C-alpha cells in the first residue's frame, strides 16, 4: 500500500475540486480503499464526489486516477470494491469523451492516456465481472485505439466467460471507429463474427459494427438479426441480458435506420412461438409506430392479429397499440368490440379485465358507440378497471388507463354514462375518486348539467377546486344554480393543504360568474414575475377587449416569449384584447417552427397551432411550418410514449384546420 500511495500528499488537493467543493478529502478516500472495513464506502464516496452524476470531469479526477487504478490492480483490495472502482474509471473516461469540452478539466485527456497501459494487464483479472468492466472502460481509450484493440482481441482468444467475450467484441467495435492500422482487420473480424455459431456473438457483432461504422446500414445486419431471432432459442440471444422481450427490442434496434429490415423482422417475430418474444416484437412495433407515420401500414395489421394472441398480456398490449393509433385502427373495430361484448368476462368476450379495459379505450378513441354500454356497466360496478388519475410516463409499460382518457371524449353519450357516474360520485370515499370524476364531468361540459346538484354538494369538501372547474365548464345552467355568496365564501376559505386552490378557484369563479376581479387581484401581480405569468396572461386573454388596460404590459412580455406555454398565453391574450394578429403571429411562428424542423412538439405547440387556426388568413406566415408538420413521415412529437400518436393526431388536425382557415375566403380576423 505504501508504494501505491506514494506522493499522495505531494498533490495540492485543496486546489482541486470535486462535486462538493475542494478535494481535500480525496486522499482520505484513497487511503481507505486499503482498509477492508472502509473500502466499500470509500469507493462509493469517490464515485459520488469525483464523478457525481456525470456531464463533466472535475479537476480532482486526473490526480486521483493513478491511485484508483493502483487499487484496482491490487489483489488485496476486495473484488467488489475493485469492480466499483472500474465503474468509476469507465464513467470518468466516458464523460471525458462525451461532455462539452468546457466541463472537462484540462488535464484529463493526458491523464487518461497515461492510465490506459496500466489498465491493459487487468484484462487478465481473475474475476470475470471485473474483466468485463475493464473491457468496457477501455472502449473509451479513443486515442490509443490500435493498441487497445490488439489487447482486446488477444484476450478474446483465451477468454472463457461468455459475458466478457461479448464485451470484448463490443469494445472493439467502439474503438474501431477511432482506429488507424487496426481498422480494416477489426472490421473484417467483426463481420466474420456475424456468422459465428453462438447467436449472442452474432448479435453483439452487429452492435459492434454499428458502433464502428455509425450511420451506415448494411443488409447483412438485418439478415443476421433475423436469422438469430427466428432460428435460435431466446435464452441464447443475450446471456445475462434479462427478459427475452427486452432482448428482442434491443436486437431489433440494432437495425438502426434500416426501416424495411426492421419492419420485416418485427412482423416475423410477432408470429414467434414464444410469447415473450412476441411481447418484445409488440414493444418494438409500438416504438416504430410512435416515431413514424409510415409504420402504420407496415406494422399495424400484424399488431392487430395479436388481439387473438394466447397470452392475455399480448392481447392487452395489442389493444393498447390499436387505441394509441386512433382512427388508423378502424379496420379492426369489430375485433375490439368483440373483446368487450360481454364485460362480465364470460361467454365469447375477452376474459382478461385489463385487456377488456384497453379494448374499451381503443373503441373510445375510434368514437365507436359500442364502448358506451360496457363502460356504463363498469362505472356501475364495484371495480371500474380504470385509474382516477392519468400517468405520463415514457416507455411501454401498460399502466392502468385513467377514466378521463377512456370516457373524456364521450360527452355525446352522457345520457347513458351520467347515472352511474353520479352514483359513483355520491359514494366516493377518497379525494382521488372525487377529483377524477369531477374532471370527467368537466370534460363533458354542458352535457354534464344533470350532475350540477352533485357538484354543488362538493363545494364544501376537499374536492371543491375540481367541482367548481366542472361547474364552470357546464356553463350558464350551473351559473344560475350556484349561489354567488357561497362561491365568494369559498374564495375566502379555500381547502386546506392545497396551495394551488386560490388560483384555480378564482379562475373558475370568474368563468362561471363573469366576475373576474378576484382572479385579477390574485394573478395580475404575477405578470411581472418569473413564475406565474402564464396564468395571468391566460386570465387577461379570457377578458377579451375588457383587458385593454393591460395590453401594454403584455407587449412588454412578448419579446421575452421564447418557449413553453408563455408565447401562447401572452400572444393569445394580446390578440383577443386588440384583435391585431400582426404583432403576435411572428412570435407564435418562432415558437412552433423549431419543432417542424427537429420534432419533439409538446401540447403547447398543438394549442398554439389551434390559436393560429382561430386567426385565419392573418396566420399565413405560419403556413410553411404547418405544412412541414403534415408532410413529415417522422412524427414531429415526442417518441416512445403511449401519447405520441394521439399528440401527433392532434397536431395534424390542428395544422389542417389552420391551413383551411388561412385559405378560406374572408378568413382574416
């Protein structure tokens, strides 16, 4: 240990930094690596202090690196501690290669280059998991790629551990992109491995070639992936890689931009004999559908066939994908309706409750009346099968759909749905139930008028905010039924523990009664604040011409509107107050145009496009962005979520309406 820590105190650690300040405590962490009882904690402290959460490399990292590698090489240090330190080294090297240069300390690159030769002998570590970690870290040795590739391939020839062998292949691929003399032979070696006997080796070879030749497709990739996934057992695809479905998603992702190859492989795997493989193919199909409009024709018919999959989880997932795709799923409406014909789970209908729930949602997305009666039975039963709150997670986990998602668009059928909803609201025992049911009634607007007495009864409860929102959405019938004095008392005594309540109640009170003074008194001071300006601008927009005294303040805000909801709220308010689009449209176009180019549009973009439709011909400067939204094959919204296609559908609908309004005779406002 004394040799390993030589000259440790000669470093001016106080002049160096880590995530929590001066690095004076780093020497103590390094010494503790050699104290068995403190070693694990010291390794963890080094990770959290010297690396922290990544995104850069602190100035303490180059000084600490030689001592960390010395500890990794010392067999007296516990194997798990050495593994943790290897993770630290790899994380630092990765950050050094990927972070913005201004966040990487100037001495890091040279320190890493000097450390690489000391890491190479550790490819022979007696612990397989540590050999894997060494190979992974060495993949970041870009400036010594040729030397490291030679060492990795030499280790491959004698490596017995399957996981380590796969990492050696992957690391060679990463380094080949930076290699000189080793480049050609490495590419040949990786291509040869695509025809190896081991299925997992073949797949990782494709991944390695993807890393070595980024952005370059090869038909051999699709051939290899398809042969492996169709002609071998799932357990052989990725040893230690977890569930087969995750491996399928990963393997299909290896096909990169080869859309035809990926679609063909996905279709074939949707018919695989193993249900977990079919599940993975369904996830891959959902990802493709969320990203590209053309994937509907390529994949949706094959997904629809999974409505009759023997596995209930796959039937559920297929129904959810069809629901996600909305009206594109119309050809399979009868199959979806057949799943909910008997919502008691008996007879010929779908036996699995969650799968039936997803089929109901799909039918409601289609506007198919056959979802109404089964949904009414659900609402009148002990268990609805739906959550009272919406989830907004990315990815493809099949969380419970919310009642609002399923029934929110069914206001035209309120006559059938209101009786069980009202009964459920009367019996609700939790705030979640009351809030969810009030939000459903709010989405139905005037059609929910028969529920006014039920909503009035909630104004003295913890659900007052949502009850008043629903009453405001119902409109004049509710305004006549609600005593003004009772509402003013509610404004003065909002529910406890709900800091948002005063703002929400004041806005809803104004919409219901026409008296905007409480909301103005509460929100107008926020117009000049960093937070809360959106709500203040929304209120002024609702005032219309009566908001003229505040037009000047809105004009001052307009140049500050760069993104988020602020351009929409301020622009709409100013336009509704003044009727002038010329000063607002340029700001709105600037807010949406980047999303027409790079994608990633979110709900504020959709609402902005809807506002442009209201402006008619005056919104003509937005026409190029609107057409770009419609002409794209890649959906210009966020990908990888159940909301991707519905958000894209909403964006396209709004863009079409705006273009129609722009071209309509006399469309100027």
